[in-house]
C-alpha cells in the first residue's frame, strides 16, 4: 500500500506555489496596498490565517464560481465554510435582498415574516421556539447564558474536536490532561468553565456529568470542524438521556449540520435536545443565525426577559439582530432553496463526490477512506474512519491539504479549508463534481509514493 511521498509533495508544492503566485499577481499587489490600512491586508485577519498562500482579492461570483482580480475563476468547494451553500448569486436571495431594502433595513421591531420563518423551523425541526442572532457564535453565547441561569451551574461540556464559534466559553482544548485556551486573549478563568471529553465515549461523559456542575452539553450531531466524525448508533440519544438524568441541558449546534439533511440531522436522525443552534445565514451569505428551544426553556426565558431599566433578565439580543435582511433571507432560503428535493440532489451529488474520491484512493492504492455525510466529503488518511476528535486530527496533514489547495486552485477549483470538506452546494451540478474529482485524482497521482 502507498502513502504520501513527502519528497514528491514538497516538489509539487514549490511548483504549484510559483504558478499560483504568477497567476495572482494583481491580488498580491492589492494586498501590498491593503497592508497599509488593514492587518495582513485583509478586512478580517482570519481570512489570511485560513490559507498557507497569500490571500486572493475577489471581484465577484456567479453560481458556485468566484473570480479573482487577475480574472482567474474558482469553482468553490469550500462554500464559505457553509455560509454560502446556495451559490454566490442565488436569484431568490437576490430578490429577497432587494425587497428588504425597499421595505427598510431594520426597525428594532418585528416584521410578519419572522413568524413565517419560526413556524417553518418549528415544523421542520420539531423545536418550537426561536430567536435570531447575527452569528452562530452569538447564538451559542446566548444558549450558554440561558443554560447557566436555568441550572444555576457554571460549566459547559464540549467534545474534543469541537468548534462552536469565537466565544470565550469554548475556545479551549485538552492537552496532556490540562484544559487550556487554543487562542490568545481569553480570560484566565475560561479554563475553569469548561470540561472536554472524547466524542462517542459515554462513560467519560457520565463521569463529568456526575459531578453535578455542568450547565450545558454543547455538540454538533456530527463533528464537522475536525474533518468529519459521526456518532455511533444511539450515541446522541444516550447523551440526551444522561443529560436529563444529571440535570444538564443539551444543545445541538447545527450551524453546519443543517446543510447536510432536510430539517438538519435533528430531523434526519430524530434527535432530542433542549436547544438547537443554526447559523451561517442558513447558507445565503447574509449574516444571521438562530437558536431554537423547547417549550420549558422558552417559558423560563419568557419569565426572565430583560426589560429595559427593570430587574435583570437574561442577556440576549443586539441592535442589528433580526433585521429585515436576515428575516427575508431566512424566509426565502427555507421556502425556496432548503427544500426536500434540493437536499435530495445535494445528497446525491455528495455521494458521487465521496464515491469518486474513494475510487481514486483505491486505484492509487492509498489505504484511505473518503469521509461522507450528505453533501460533505473529505479525506481520511487512514484505513478506519475517525470515532472522535483526536482520531480525526490525525488526518489533518497541513502540508498535504495546503499543497492540494494550491494544486486545485491552479486548476480552477477552490478546495475546502483544512478542517472541512469538500462540500457540495445547492448550486453544483454533476459536471462540477466531475471537475473536482478529475483535479483531485491528478493531485493524488502526483504525490502518492
Ligand atoms: N458552530 C459551529 C458548529 C460552526 O461550525 C461555526 C463556524 N464554523 C460556528 C458555530 C460559529 O459560526 P460563526 O462564525 O458564524 O459565528
């Protein structure tokens, strides 16, 4: 059996980096100018940190493809880390945005369509009550506050390999038995507020829950921020049952997973929880997120709503939350794009993508597995699929991934960032999947030892 040949990988990397730099000279010049007014020359430094090559400057998108300032085109399989799953120029979203601005961008009062959105979400997920935020990070922040208030406990439990956004409560990891932040700038107390255990390990979870100090267990149904880890059969039902036994609330974060199946994995797998977080503008590219909650939780929040200049209530909301753009984007996404038929199509294309990758691994005698869930695929560089975050991280080989990204970019394909897909969008077709698979096969053939 073969593996990555490191010499070949290094040679491919230097050839492809030189080609990339040559093709993207205008982006590089723009970055040089931009560095005088923005950190790393980008409006959000994470845009730079995501890649091991210089940032592209983009002019526009068309369906699933975007164009850089040098005129190169990129068929996108990163789908803006799930924030644009309907293509860059979806006509329903365009119309909704035009209507929003004709209606008025925001009133700090509700519009009727907010009811349509929340009724639709309640119907498709079974979770009855909903609130808007601008980001999934913001939604998780509010969920944690509510859980702390209800349980009168402080700690949040997450699973190794987790990501729930840029919030102080969860940007921590466990290494050598110690919990520590994996970013700079968190309060010193942050490590005291979190427990981290392996996914798919009920005994480890129960041991922590037994202590009686966990307010909330927060997880994605399938971990999608460390490549892809799926729950073992019955695992998430057992997690919920344990949470109930020990008086802990349970939140499913479907900021990503909602794009995998109609009604999210909550509906597809018939999952129960106290909270459900959705995000990434449901894939429209318009910034908003939502969280849902059970009737019991909603009753509590209702009784502890913050009234201006009144008694303290639960801290929630922000001046730009639930604006007209967010609400009309959510409505059109749910009614016109996130339909059962369209999910069936992305699931079919995702299967084609995963089967194609697996065929390449087999043909090239790489003992690897194609990750697969709905429209999501990926590269597991081992013969067994990962059961938890630690196993999944063993497949995050940054040299392999960053070289693959360069190679694919030079062939007109924008591959997924290190911890993610590739993922199929609602704008992709069979021909697009074939284009990805052909470039991926060529890359794998070039670096297999
Ligand atoms: N939860 C999950 C599961 C996510 O994947 C992400 C983003 N990758 C977030 C929350 C945070 O989303 P945002 O950056 O929009 O706040």
